[in-house]
C-alpha cells in the first residue's frame, strides 16, 4: 500500500532522511521505531505531503503520492495525532466529525453527528460524551476521541503518532488493544510511530528501525528479539551502550 524508495529530506545542513526504503503491505500494521529526532515524524509527513521530499519515490497504492487530486488523496487517510490534538472550542462530536462536515466527505450535520456517536461508541465512549468539551475529559478519554476521529471516515490507511504518550500503563494497554481491534476490523493499513515497546508488541505485524536517516532493519515483530541487528537490540532493551549514541 505504501512504498518509499530512496527518499531523502534535508533541512539546512541537517540530513534527516538519507535514502529511506520502506514497503508497507496492504492490510498490515507496521511500526516505525527509533530514537527521538531520527526523522520518524518527517517520514510520515513526507507520505502525506505535509513535507516535500527532496528526492526519491513515494507511492500509495501504486500511485505517485505527490500527484493527482490532493483532497481525494488525503481522504484515504486517518490520523491519530500525538496528544490527541483536539480542537478545544468544539464539542467532542464535532471533533470526531470534523472531516465529515467539510470538503469532499461532507455529510449533513445530523448524519455527521450520528456517525460521530457511533465511532465514539466503538472506542468505548458513551453518547453523553458527544456534547462535552475536550477539557472536560481525561487524557485517556481524549485519546479515544482522537481515535474515533481517525476512523470517522472509514479510511484505508491510518497513521498513529505516539498513540500512548502521556497515558498510564493500563490506559496505554486499552488504547493498544483498541487500535489492534479496529485496524483488523476495518482491514486498514496502519503505520505507527512509537517509543513504547509494549505498543510495538501489541499492534505490530512488522517493525522498521529508523536510524541515521535510513531503515536499519525491517522484519516481522516475531523476529524483533532475535533480529541480530545491534541497533534494534540496543533500542528494544533500552541499553545506554551500543551503536546508538545517547545525546548527553
């Protein structure tokens, strides 16, 4: 579903992506791991076209991601942002239905609200949450609202950016389980960025390790612990010593 070949991106003198090759099969869940500042979010933004790659090829479902109808292209994606990133001034249901009330996906207001309430129910939130403001919700509830928004338009591809950041271990486990269930149910292709190894093991089919601007290792999650790759080994075990230098 997503194919990146020799994708490069430099900001000034900082070469963030140095030739990324990454293939994400349709209907699978791939998790990108790597240290802070290694370019994981830049990778995601290049796919979406929020950042323009300097060179290389990015194909989505076999088509050049940089060409064609932009609105139709973005309509294929759902996104769970780090920190939920809800609109503070809008009630929950309007946050969930935000895309359904605009652009090519626009639905009548009543229908959009109905869909929003159904998606909230899918992530374990009751209908009475719909008319609350995000500030009235706990962090875990806000994350669920963000997940409901990500799936509101039944996207083919869903991106999850640090989906469990700021959550306690129990709520993180709940969110991981929801992500896994929803991705499987929808048959969606998922790409997740995370530092949380419990999330990696819970939601990944495949792992890709990004370091020094390239994919150092990729493979099934079942092979992660026996990858034989020193970068992967150091990262997943949180070791201070190894080929990845800790910034002091």
